[in-house]
């Protein structure tokens, strides 16, 4: 067993950004990736490269960041997976974005083999992570959380424990629901000011100077001003997050009146042809409904 | 005519905070207040005290900050008011919170006497102003705006020109509508997480580390966590802002689907007994609707 | 004083339809109209024609049906009006559509002269009245209501006393709010079925055979099927009723979550160009939002 | 093969009511029920009783009305089921309430054996059926529909063909969504009138005389007036219909803004303790939100 070496499975863009932060802090890291070539840049910076998942599984703590539930189940539970061999990590930390159901299934399988499990989805894109501005939302046994916390804090400025089970998955959905509401709220007041004769640019200059703005709005505001709906996150993808978030709310019997009003507007925006635009284009539906003539 | 001296009418808490910023920057200021005693602290710091509005009216630029439309009309248009004597300022700047209708009436009366008029409501409370973190939203002729801008920038970090007429009034209402939506959106996702087993404290710790939070939420978050609805701004006062904002939206024929959903929730909160609590107590209605047992 | 003769002021289309019902039942009626020619058909059928409002005012009970508040105030309170001369009726019944404020003002003026007042707006168009299918919504002293009830029951199948003051005005607004919600609700389920492949005609055939349909929907259903938005009542007029109804709800502090969602959709429909179409055209906005290709 | 005899599987309360209508019209009917005793009253009135599903399967047309999808799949596709033996009906008509998915699965299985399939859910309760006031919503091949239509018309006053596939299932859901919106709309205007001083009884008397009422409201109005929430259909069951209807709308990408606002109110009503009351108790949530003191 390789005491003290951090195992990392999955070195796509996000995984690479996170491992780079660990290497910056001189943490020893062993990586594995299905496409081995992607581990090259990390090897150059000092990461060990495992020749198999079995080798990686010998690390005390192994993090996984893959692209979805099918991949996660395969690399963890599948043949030759992290939990399938003789050597098994003491702690498994999943940083992928998967549902509560999948998360609970992995946790149960790990528990049956005495492997502790943390759900630890990340907020932020690779650039944000690289700047140390990301967040880890973590759920699982608090004792295990405290064990890995120092490593997480090297990576991200916010590291929060939100519960003993799968709560981290829901908190990430809650974050995305708020994002949609924030944008729709902004879009309503922007068009209101605009129809009264205040340009979007002037309004955003004011808004970004107020105590109501957010780092997200400051960053994306110029695109709203320019009606630049280049792809960051499509309206259809936002709808998917609302599908999941509202399904969770239904399961928990929590009414979400505002969320739900925004969800219907997202659906209307899709009906009006904005499916594949960035979801900031919720502006376009609102402007049309307000009878604002399109800019020249 | 007293060239270069800034005239200031109304030295309540907000007016005093603003004049202090001007004095800090060594600007010469002449003040007048209905209750003369309130000008004392400013006089000690070097402000001249006018013996009458007529004296103040001889300044080139006179700012007014009074508590409402009736006072504004009296000190400007009434007998012995700023526009009622022989000496009249070249520019009148109103920083009070009044409706577009009142604003337009004052502007017309000023124009008839060749006095330029700026609407310049302020965002921020006296503490925020004192720290230089306030905002001026200004509307009126851009040339006049440029003339007074250097003084406004001494006071507040954000000084934005939003239109040639009364737009500043609407932009301030838009700000308040967004505030209500922001809080209701937060309250929905907080209760969702809470019912799944994440404490409000943990959720807010996460949220305040994310790119979605705002300075306002960071400041008031602890009260939401503690369910401390001490009075900053009551649910009933928020409803008043929504009354005005939605009336303006109706006038402009701008649909406000999310705003309007939040407005109805504010009304429901009042029906459920939260009229005189701080409007953060929108949490209580949402928690009750989610079937969350009240905390011990 | 002309005991027992019913006075009727205002013989437009609605007034004529109502007086015809009274004449059908052999009730003695005296009429007056600003444009005297319009009383001709009624005179032929046996109605007396008053030469002045003063003459009409001598009847024990005088009904008024004029086109709005200004007319009402003039014929009742103005010079030469019903309450302005020596002879005054014992009971004044107003069947016009006016606000609670106007209604209360008339009531107070009447009370000061010992004239009892009933607010009695009508539901139904002239054809519906002619068939005896209309409704009177009445508010005012119940004793006075009982006095005139036999005459009202000759005219309309439904005659209901809804309160001692101006409640009849609000009940009529409530009727119109429900109408808007009924149509929007229908439009949502129609488009849902349509997108699944059920024609509007088939859906309406089913719906009109169910216990959920209403006489109004049965009557107007064919226009929805044919997308025939010929003018009966425009989207803009419906918005006006919602303006008034929601203002009353606000005054009474009654949240109206569904009503308010529909109101915003009406506003959006106007933004999308449906202002002057019949309000059944709410279908068009919903169909567009659902991405339904327009019919050939 | 028993030409001309109608096969009927499932003689619970609804099945019995329907078969009675067929017997009233002298149609020959052969019935089968899992609990044979329940066929007794029909046998007395002249129905043949099949000793097995295999015997019933020899009828040209067999109707099925069972309590849910599991039962349906068993009696149709299971061992000894309608499609499992040598004799098979030419036409299978399912009158149960099941999802589109189940319906499509049965249709495919039937098609593989050359058995035509109609989805034919029923609207109305046994009393309504007994009076001939029920409805059949039918989807499947129109030619097959025309073949069975004469029998359906003996049973119900409304028999409508709504599509070639599973549309009948969706139309029934659409009916139930409208039902929820109708009640919430009514509840909003009732409380509005009530807070102005019009009793629920007076309002309903007026409403039921207007062109907006429906047979359903006329029937259930007295319970709303009396706040009698005895169980007909619980708030929780209505929520289930909204779950299904809104899931179908999501699948079809049809925004349902009003439906969705009502759905959230249903969820809030459950949070406020109305889960097991009749869903007319949506009144209670609305009355509480309006600050209406509970009646004595």
C-alpha cells in the first residue's frame, strides 16, 4: 500500500486542473486515465502514473472524476475496477456529477467492502479551479471528511461538509436552480429598465456596482449587454438541471413556486427556438414578450 | 452667487453621511435643514449653514434629500422654496426616493425657470455611504450629469447615468424588485437543501463561497441561518416596492412573470402573519409550505 | 309620483334587451335616453317615454344603465340629474359597470337625500338577456333588494344578493378573472393534447361532453378550434379587467397566484402582437411557446 | 368463436355499471372476474359468465377494466391471459387507467398476434355512468373504433376518437389537469369575494347561474360552501395526476405555466397538512394566505 500518495482517476480537463493544484502544493499524486496520453502533462510535473486501476487502488485515498454515472459505475464497480481487486483504498471520493441514486449505490457497494465513501462534486470550471476559486461540496461521514479536508483545501477556496449521506448531490442541483432564477430575475429587471429607456450597458454598470450583483453576473454581464449567446451552457442543459432539481424537490415534497415559474419560462424559450443558445438568451424571450424591438 | 459652493438641503442620517464624504474631500458645502440643530455636526466639520432656503438657492448646484414627495414639493416648489425666490440654482439634484410622476413635475417646473434637473436616487444605507460603497443612479441631461459627476464620485463608488428623463426612479425600483426575487430564490433552495438534511449554516457556507452569492447575501446570510427577522426592511415595505415596480412594468407593458410570482408570495407571507417581520422571513412561509417542522 | 311604474334610464343595446323582458311580463315601464330615437322600439311595445330625467325621477324605482362612470355621475349627480331635482326616486338601481369607488360615491350622495341605492351589474350580453339567461349581481340593503327582486327575476334567471355595500362590483370582477383563468387553463390542456396528436376539434368534442365544460366554452369552443379570433372581447380589454380585479385583490390583501400568472401571460400575449385579437388568442402564445407549427 | 357476444373482463364497480348499460340495451355480454362472486348481479340480469379467461378470449371484442397496470399486464399478457391461449379476440379494448408506456406495450404485444387494440379510458364515476352521462376517450385505429363505437355509445353520451396511438391516455390526464386548475381558479375568486364581504354561498349561487360554471362545480359547490372536505379525491391523488400530466408535458416540450403554478400550490397545501383531505380543500390554503379568519 502506498501510504500518503493521493490516487486520482480521471485526468480530463477538470481532473487535470485539480491535480495541478495538488502538485503545486507538493502533494504526491498517482494518476490513472483510460486514455493514457492525457496523463502526460501531469507526469512531466511529477505525478506518478499508475499502469492499472489495480495499482491506483492501493492508495489510501482515491479520487474519481469521470464524465457520468456509467463511467463511474464501471471504474468503481466493474471488472478490474477500484473495488474489484484485492487491494482497495480506505477512502473513495467521487467528484463526478451523478444522481443521488447512483451515489447511494456506490456508497453501499463501498460500505460492503469497508471502503468509506465521500460524494464531493465540484463547482467551477477548469479556469476557476486553476485560480483556486472553486468549491467542493462534500457529503459522507464527517470523520472521513476531516481526513481528506486538507487536500481539498489545497485545491479550492470553499470546502463544505453538507451531510452524512448524498446531500452533496442535491446541494449542487440547488446551486444550479438558483443560477437559473438569478438569470431570469436579472433579465426581467433589465428589460423593464430597457423599455423605460435605460440601455442594458448602463443598467449593468449600475447593477454591478450594487450589493445585489454576484461574481457570476459580473463575469457574464458583458454578454448579456451584447446579446452574445455563444455557447457556455445551453438552455436545454439548464432545463436538464431543472428537471433533476425539481424531481428532487418533488421527492422531498418541497414546493418551489419561483423555481417552477422559471422552469416553465425555460421550456417556453426552447419552444421559441432558443434551445441551443446559451441560457442567457432567456433575455430574448423576455424582450419579445415585452414587445421590445430587436436591436439593430 | 456663491460660485463653487455645493448647496445641500436635508441633513437627516443619509444627507449627513453624504455631506461628510464631501467634507472629507475638502469640498466646500453649504447646508440647510428644517430642524437647524441637525446641521450642527456638519458645521463643526466646516460646512457653512444657510439661514434660509433663499440663501442656499444662490449656490450653483443644490442637492435635495428629503423624506418623501410631499417634502420635496414643498422645499422646491412651495413658498420660500428653492425655485420660489429671485436667486435660483443653475442645477437642482434630487436624491430623495420619489415616483416618476413627482420627478417629472419637479423637472417641468425647474425647466420653466431655466433650472436644470437631475434625478439621483441613492442605493445604500448611511453606513454603506460612509464607507464609500454607495451608488448614485442619475437621470437627466447628460451634460448636466457630467458637470456634477466629480462631486458624486467623491461620495459613491458607483455613479451611473441611466437616461435623459426620470429613468433613475425606475432603475431604483428594478433594484428592489431584484432584491425580492433574490431572497425568494435563495429561500427556495435553502429549504430544499434543508429538507434533504443540509443545515442552513452549511448551505450558506457553501453558497457564500460560490460565484452566485452577492455582497447583500453575504451580509444578511447569518440572519437567515439564525431565523433572526429583526427589522431592517419589513415584508410590508417590500410589498410597497413591488406595488410600485409592478405598476411601472404594467405602464410600460413589460410582463414580469417571476417578479409577479414573488409578489404573490410576499402577499401570502403577509396573510400568514409576517407583515412586520424583516422580509427575510419569506423563509418562514416557504418552510411551512415545505412541511419543515419549526426549529427548536 | 307615478306609483308602480318602473323608471329606466339608458336604452342602449343592453338596456333595451332588459326593458323588453319587463314589457314581455306586462310590467309598466317609463324610459329615458339621451338620444331619444333609441327609445322608439320600446315605445312601440308600450313603454312610456319620459320627456326629461326630472319626469323619470318621479318613479318610485329608477334603474340606470349607461356606458361608464362619467355618464353615470352625470345622469345621477349632475345638473338636471336624477338626484338634482325636487322629485326623487325612493330607490336607485345602477346596472352599469363601474368601480367600487364610483359606486360608493353615488351611494353616499343618494343616502344624503334619503334615496336607497343598489349596485346591480349584469352578466350576459344582449342575446343572453333576451333569452332570460342573464344574471343580476346585487349589493345594497337587503330590504331594498327584496323590494325590487320580483322585477329583476322577470329579467334574469339568476338574481343574487352579495352584500350590503359595493360587493356586486367586486363579484363582477371576480367573474371576469375566472373567465381569463378558464380560457388559459383550457388553452394549456388543448395544446398539450394537440402536440401529442389529438386535434383541437377532437379534444373539444371530448371536453364539451365532460363535466368540466361550461356554457361559455361550449359556445366559444368552435372559434378556438378554428383559430377564429374575431372580436368579441380583446386581449387588451381582458387585461383591463385583470388590472381592476388584481388592484381590488391587492387592496383586500388577497394573494391571487394563479390569476396573477395568467395576468402575466395576457401581458406577454400583448407583447407578442395579440392586443387587438379576441382573448381566445391566448392560444396563439401558448402554441408558439410549445413550438407547435402554425396550422396551414 | 362466439360471434357478436361482447366480452367483458373486470366487474368491479365501474365495470358493473358499464355492463349494466349494455344489458339495458339488450346487448349480449359475457363477463369474467377474478373474484367470481362479483359477476352474480350481472348474471341475474342475463350476462353469461365465462369460466376462464380463455373462454372469454373467444369473443370477437373483449373489453378490459382492471384497477391498474400490473393487473392489466397480467390478464392480457400473463399466463392464461387474453393473448396467451389459442383463441384470441379480434379486438381488445382497454378501459383501465394506465400510462402511455404500458398502453404502448400492450398494443405492440397485441399487434404481434394480429389483435387490434384500443385505449379507451372512461371519465365519470359509477353513478355518472349509470345515468349515461359518462365519456369514452378512445385512441387506436379509426376503423376499429368505428366497429365498436355503437356499443360504446350505448354506454356513454360522449364517445370521441382522439388519435391513432395512445393519445387517449394523455387526454385523460389533460382532463385532470384542467380539473385542478378549475378548482384553484374558483378558490381564488371565492376568497376574493369573501374577503370583500360576500359569503361563499352567495358567490356560488351567482357563479352557478353564470355561463362560467360547470356541471362539476354545480355538483361540488355545496361542499366548498360548507368547507366539507370529505373524501372524494384527495389532494395527494390530485398531485399524482399532476405528476403524470406534467411529466407528459415535459416529454412533449409543452410549457404549462398555469398548470405548474397550481401544481406548486397543491404541493404547498400538502405541506400545510391537507394531504388527505379532498382537494377542494385548496380553499383552506388560499383562505389562510388571504388572512381570512377560519369560520366559527
